[in-house]
C-alpha cells in the first residue's frame, strides 16, 4: 500500500468513507505526534462545499460537540 502524505503534516491511514463530492480519511498528525485527525479531500469542482463547511465550523468553534479545524 502506498503511503500518502498531505501537506507534509498528515499521513493517511484508513479510508473512512467516500461520496461523490469527497473522501474522508483517518490520518496521523506528523507534527503533533500521537494526535489522530480526520482529513477530508474534495474534488476541485466541489471545493466550494468544503470551504463553506469550514466557514460554518469556524463560526461554531468552541461549542460542545463541534470538531476543530486545522
């Protein structure tokens, strides 16, 4: 299996799911060792969806049950 790295900071481990617009992976954070993250990769034609999701999560930052964005 090919080891994939994203932005030099994350190593993809496991595909958690794929839809028509994006794929989600469990990934190891190579900067903050031992910290596992979710990496969401979208197709370029659907990039606006991920940007809107990020904006919403940023507005909800700090509320209980809302994940943080790196």
